[in-house]
């Protein structure tokens, strides 16, 4: 018998306030045309008073639990990917744990920026396959608006806030064809200064603001994502022709288009939400996945490939059969 981590349910949560490009242009030196042409972004959600990474993560987790038909007491593990935790410590995952009413389970955060959800899924999958846990909630949640320099029009227009979550559970079968089939993760710390936050407890004793050299990040993203997608498909003994849906990190519509072209993948097979959510870092992949699950695009038996690249650089991908 083969033990796999299968997708039991998905959920998402967004702040109340939606901000269009036109509204943003009232306070930032930009325009709807400029943003859409360069990024494909038309809208983003920004967290307001009382909305935090933990509150969004909790709402997304509750939605995923409902979709999975499980209660919070069925959960053995919470892994939360975020670059914008509620506190330096304890882990935001433990705040979510308490909010869900779970007295005791493994709960911790993963920090890999936009690739965080892929890192978190891979960790949870490893623990499920090893038998250490049976059911896990994996969350990507961010309030990136709180680390943006709103006077830097090249970065502040790109990001938004939100959370997405999945429930993974152990399943044993003879063929092992359902669930997470393969994962590949990478990191290269030599590129720190291309995408980073200029602060931290150990250096400046401040939170800091996001800094990015966009053109260089774009170049690395297209190359690294195409490479890891080829790598993970080979590990799953699949080819791009087998992909039903590519669920990518939602950073920039041009990156998504370029990645699809490199894989010779039809644009209609790419789940795109960057236009409505902007870049929500670790939350972007699970947000897109939840949307595609709930609108009926993804059907049982479909083969999904999830991928992302973020600051560090970190990047990764996983192959999942629903």
C-alpha cells in the first residue's frame, strides 16, 4: 500500500476592502493603464483595522475544514507560510490553532516568502507520508500592505493581502495515483538584494519595507519556474501534456504567460487571479487553487501543478492529482 497526502478541502479569505487601480492612483503616482500593461493587476485587497495575518488565516482554515468535512479536532498539524507574521514570536500558526479551538497539535510557521506555501505543503506532505500526522491544515497568509513603501510606485502597486488554506489527509491505496505525487524545492541566497525587506529584529530592530529590483526578479522567475516545473514533472513521471491545470504564484501576468509558453502549455490551462488579488505572496497559490476548486474548473482526477518563486530566492513546485 502506498501512503499519500490527498487534498480534502480548500478555503480562502480576503480583507473587506477592495482597492482598484483607479482608487490607488488617487494617492500614488500611477494609473490603471500603467499597472495593467506591466502586471495585469486591476484590483487588490488591503487589510484594515482588526484584520491580520492570523485572522485571515483562521477564516481560510475554517473554510477549508468545512469543505473537507472535518472538524478542527481532527487536525494534527498546522503549517502556516507567511512573511508578515502577527508577532516576531510565537508562530502565527499557534494563534490560528487557538482561534480554531485546538488544544494541542503541531503548529509552526514557514518563512520562504512567495514560495512559502509550496515549502509548507512539502513539509506537511513529508510528515503525513512518514506517519507522524494524519490530517494537516496548510495555510498561506499575508498582510503585505503593512511592509510596503507607499511612496515607491514600482512596488506598492504590485501587492495585496489575503489567505488561502488546504486540508491534507493521509490516504493509503495500491496505486498511489491520487494526492501529492512529487515536490521539488530550491533556494539561492546569493540573490538576497534583488527582493528583500530592509529591516528585522536582529539588524535594524524594525520591521522594514519591501525593496525589489523588478526586471532582474522577472528574469530569474521565468528561468527558475520553467526549470523547476520540468524537474517536478519528470519526478512524477509526467509531461506538460498531462497537466490539466497549472496553479502558479500570482506575481505578474507576463511571468505567467512566459512560463506557459516555455512549457508549451495552453493559456486556458493556467489559473490566473493576479488581476483580482495582485501578488499576495505565500497566499497567492492557495487563493488561486481555492477559486479554481470552487468555480468547478478543477474536477476529480485532474492533474494540477503548483509553482512559485519568491525572495531569497526560493522557488518550488509540486504535482497533485485531485
